[in-house]
C-alpha cells in the first residue's frame, strides 16, 4: 500500500510515521493547531522516492 505524507520510515524495523489525513485527504492539526496529527504504521516497509515534476530549483 502506498503511504503519502511520510515523516520518517525504517525498513529494518518495519516502521512508518506519516501524517494522519482527514476525510478530505489533507493534513489535520491537533487541538492547539501547532502540530500535524500523525499515525504509526508497522509492517514490511519499502522506500520508493518518486520524482516530482513540479519542483522548482532555487538559486
């Protein structure tokens, strides 16, 4: 399964920390509105970094 909004992942321990999207797929904030809600997932983890076509270089 594909996981978007990943903060960190570890293939050795099978751990992913990702944003917890709301019903609309967007990031949710905590009640204080100062942190993004996160979810922990465990299982077989493979990291795939996909190119993003709309990235712009600064400089």
